[in-house]
């Protein structure tokens, strides 16, 4: 198993994950990571290994595809996906 990546996320991203994406997550490890976002020195972090991160990004894209009538939400999901993708490099 790969080491976990420490990924900073904003309060808005945390809220988006918990309110809009969480219901589409079926992997228990990813669900646990989303549910237990850690706070450290006033910042939020999510911890995922590279495969979990790829899966979460896919879930975010899936959620966005099913919200096509809500362009504001799709834009927020796209920004979250773009932010997370930076940590795959």
C-alpha cells in the first residue's frame, strides 16, 4: 500500500465533499477519509493514497455529471477536482 498523501482542502471543499459527494462514495477507506478530515494549525487536510485519490476524483466527476443542470455546483466540483489532481503529480 502506498503512503498517504497529505492534501490541504478549504472549508468550502470539505463542505462540498460531505454534502454533495459523500453519498456517491462506496469505498469505506475513502468514505472514512472524507468523514474525518483532519484539522492542523487551522487548516484542513485529507489523507489518501494515490489510488484512493484517483478514485475520489472519479467520484467527484461522476457527481458533477449528474448535476449538469446546476452549473454553479458543477463549477465548484470541477475546481475541487482540479485542486486534487495537482496532488497526483
